[in-house]
C-alpha cells in the first residue's frame, strides 16, 4: 500500500494559484523525486506536507488516514519531517541545540539534560556517518554548507517515516553532496520514504526509484525512474504552450560593445563571469534559480562587493555603490527584483517615484523647476502608457503591471543606456507582460543595451537575442540563434552538474 | 581567506569522532564583549565611588545599593525576556504605576487582605502582559505600538484610582526591604533568586523557545513553535515582573504614585543593552542586565558624591549607554569578520 496518497490538492495565495489538482503517491522504502521548473508548485506541495502551509482543497492520505496538519508540530507527530531549502535553524543556538530544538532530553528540573543531549547528538552523527560538525558550536559561525548538514541532522533527529529533502544538495560541496545521496539510499533502505527535490538530473538519476513531475501547479506525470529518458522528463517539465505574447524579434544589434565584463566574481555565488553586451542587444540570463544570476545583477549594479573588470562603452568603470552606478548617460540602471521593497516608494506619488532619483535634471539655479518636471513626467507616462488617474496618484494603488512601468520610467529617466532587468515580469499580468517585451525590443532598437533575467524560460527564448546560461556562479553556455530553446537552456543548466 | 579555510575544513575526511573540541577563546570573548565591557564599567564606577567615599566596600553598601537598584532590576528582568524574544515592552511603566496605586489603596494591616491584593497585582501583571502578547500576535502589530498604547491605558487607570501620589502600605510591608538573613538584606537575596531563576529559565524548553523566536522567528515557526503562545508568555512574564517591581517599589516609597512607572521604562531597556542584551533578539543574559542596572544606579551615587547637579545623572547614563552600544557593535563586526 502507498504510504502517502495525494489527490486534487490545491492552494491559492490571494489571486495566485500555486497548486491545482496536484496528485502524488509514494511507497515506504523508496526515494521519490519531485521535478518541475521554478514555480511549478513543488515548494508549496512540500510546505503543505510538512505543515508549514494549509491546503485549500483536495485530500492527503498518510497510511490510509486523512492528513491535514495544522502546523509543523502536527506533521512531525505523524512522522513527517522536512529539510527546508530555506533553513529552519536558529542562529543563536548551538549545533546540538538546533538539532534537538523542542525535543531536548530533560532533567527532573525541566532543564535541558546537556550530557544526554551530547550523547544523542554524537550517536546520531555517527549512525549516519555525518561530515565533521562540532555539537557545541554556535550556528551563526557555520558556513552555508555546514548549516545545511545541521538541518539534515535536525530532520533525522525526529526519526521520521517520511523525510523531505528540498534541494538539500544545492548548498553542499561535492563530497558532502555525495554523502547525502548515500544517506538518502540508506534511509530508504531503513524503510523510510524520502521525497527528494533536486534540479540536478544526475542526482535524481543516481538515487530516485520513482519520480513525479509538476508543471504550473499540477502533476503532469509520474514515472518509474528507469522507464523514462532525460529528454522526456525535460519535455514534460516545460510542456507546450505557444502564444502571441512575444514581439517579433528584429536584429538591432550593432558592433559597438556597451558593457564588457571580465572575470566578475563576488562571494561564493559568483565565480568568474565574462561576457559582453552590445548596443541594441537584449542579452538573456538564464539557468536555475540560485546559480548566481542575482549576484551577477547586484555586482553589476554595485549593490554588493565584487572583483573583476567592468567596461561601459569602452571605458573602464568602477561601480562602487548604487548611486554611482545610476548617474549619467554612460551609467547603468536597474529594475530590481523586489519591486515593492527596492524599486518603489508605495506611499509616494507616481510623479515623485519617477523623478526622485533624477531630481538634478529639473533644478535650475538650485531651484526645482516644476514645469520641467511635469513635462518629463507626462512624457514618460505617455510613452509607457502608465494607467494612473493623475501623476499624483499613489504608486501603491497601481496594479502590478503599472507599478512595473513606473519603475521602467524611473530607470529611463536616469538616461542610462545599459539596462539591467531582473525578472521584470514577475507578478505582472499577461497584457502588461506583452507591453514590457515590446518596450524592451523598442529600446533595443533605439540603441539601448539590455541585460535581462527571467525566472520564466519561455521569456528568454522569445525575447533575447542571445542567452547566457548560468550554473554554479559561472556561465555554462552561451546560446545564440536557433540554439535558444527551453530544452537547450535546461540541458545546460541541469545536466553534467555533477562534473562541475 | 578564512571562509575558504572553513569550506576546506568541511571537506576534510574527518568525521565527528575524530574531532577534538578545542575551545575558541577569542570567539567566546568577542561574543561576550558587551557583557565584559559592562563588568569593566561597573568595576570602574565602583573604584571611583570607593575612592571618593568611605565605606563603599562593605556589606551595608551592597545592601543599600541593591535595594536602590532592585525595582529597576525586576522591571529589567521582564524587559530582558521581551528583548530576548526580539520585542520591547513599554507598558511596564503603566503596570508599575498601576501596581503601586492598587497596593497603596488596598493594602491593610490585615496580612491576608494584603496578601490577596499582592497576588491580585501579580496576576493582573501577567494577564495584562499576556494581553499585550495576544494583541501583538493577532493584530500583527509592532510591539512598540501595542505596548505604548497599553502603557497609556494603564497610566490612565492608575490616575483614575489615585490621581495624586498618596495612600499608604502597612509598615511591615515597608520593613520587608530591610529584613536581614545572614547579614544580607532581602533585596540581595532577591538578586540571587533572580540569577537562580535565570539559570533555570534559560535551560528550560520554554526559555530556549523564547530565545529562538527572537533569534529567527521564521525558523522557530518552521520548527513547530507557536509564535502566538510564545508572545503571550513572553509579555505575560514581563508584566508579572513589572508587577513584582511595583510591589517592591512601594517598600521604598511607602506610598502609591500614578506616574512613577515611566521612570523605569527606558532605564529597563538601557540596563539590558548596557549588559549586552541585543535589541534584535536572541542574545543576552540576565547577569548583564543586572550589572547594567547596578551601573545606572551607581551613576546616581557617583553624581551625588561628586557634588555636582543631579541633572548630570541622565547625561552620564546616556554616555554610558552610547559606549556600551559602541562596544557591542565593534565586537559584533570583529566576530563577523572572523566568520567570513
């Protein structure tokens, strides 16, 4: 009998459907992989299973009995533990305090029995052959990889029947990732069910008995791992959808190099990136989430410290902080990831948002020229077709799409001609998406150079002239012309990662 | 550089059994830097005080100073718990005022009546605090705003009960603060009791859970913690300690005051911060807070023996607070650089 059976599971966040009609079944003693693109619903699914989020509809049976955990505690009581990608560890507690958090052995006084806790910790670490960890060390002193290992220990400490590993290998160095795969098999061998989420096809291939594929919040297919090819999996992950969302792609690229990046590195997430972006080009940046795309944009914009060289229009540029990056015709402008947090002041008007960072342009003899400001604002509102009652309407009251247009306007007013667009269509309605793509192509035709990241692969395929595929902080492939396809991007992003 | 070493370290074939747990003394010292700085300040103040005034290094002086500091210490104990949770409790000012006016109007020479009202004040403290916690959770409001509002409400109620300073408490209640055992007065024993309580509290699951919720609320939630319950308990305890502070305070004043509580709000936060408790939650110990309370109290003594205007006391307190914050931020940076 199946240990877990899920039918018709659905979950909405406001107007956004995260899961609809998801189905899943898995047996005790198997490693079951969950596959899907970013945003396919995997995360929501495991959040529901682990009690972090409650589902709206559908049923989950565990051991044939209804399962609807009110919180993570209730999930644990039924033997389900999750190793989260977004870790559940407490920075100010020690490694062992974290592992046994809320399940500490106690003395008669109700205090934590430290000796017993240490004994159990060492026994657990030994039993599963854990890599080196110091039980007494404070968590905030650990590296990301070490924290991930503590999180795994914490999951195992509950002796769960079902263990969920959410991209647990992505933060681990090769040796530890290897260990985790071995551990996963060991756990399945002990009769537990391991639900394994990974974007690395080689890992899935190495350990999964069965796999379930998610797309757009629904289950597409479930397979015996041996009975399906990589290509079939990738095709099912992407699905087929054609629409007229995308503008015609006219080559507008010139030979002039707008942005040349040499050996750009920053922290552990960005390790040596080289590329050049030409005038009139839309250069896509793709790959799976968390492989250095965010860091690349932040480094280019000067929001994080980075090493390497950056040339703008043939001149070396030292881009230290956002303010410097903003200024001038030879500058760089950014549409940031977090629109509401970083890009817009929601309680300010459309006009104020547009002109705040370029206030110098309307000052004459030290005084603000309201007329000049109004003229520019009108020009921008018309050009971008921002649907606001008046320029004095508060930005917070606009729709997502119109908010994004305001950010575009703000960016264009800086007069910078190298534009960094980080996921500019996220949370934007389909109609506005089309307008944004058209706008990007129009700007390219005017000689702007655009670096464009999207978490939605079809956008890269249909809008970009070339696509850089990132993997492990490097550029794994540069796709051009007919080679730009979702299959090629996924292949470059996922396959052969183990060799890296 | 050091980051790479750490990663390399993790790659070493060493397994748990091979590790020799060496103690990272420098790391520990950096972690405790604010506390150590507070100890140093206290030592310095005591040294100056002792050189200007005779009889400082006696049990009598300890008894006196502890009595002077105890109200603040009790209030700051509650505040420390709230800060550890990552919140702040301004309502303790209102609770202290309310406690003193209830006591001053209800306590009688009959011990059982007085005991009944004393317990009522403590229960009220816990309940009002719990209500703070509930409001913060349910309305998802800033602790600062919620407790600011309850402070105002409690203050108003105290004014209604007793519009001006007055009322009285039985003489045996006042005498409690000077009762002695083994040469130490009851405030010193209370101080020891507070430390004992803290040693126990911090080692219980409840204590760890409160600290964890302040360290990273999302992680605590994902680990199964009910944040609402944590808030109710945290602010409940803070209210309870504020009520305790009120009961002690009237042994010093002998009368109720509807406005006296406000004098303890910011000092309770300051004592904790001087003692190394983080305003961002998750870090700190009561020992530090108590030292901070001593520092703030002894500053008053020092200003007195220096024969300068008493208005210098808040000036000196402010400077000490700034120095403490500076010390902890420098240590924080040093510790962070070590990790990276």
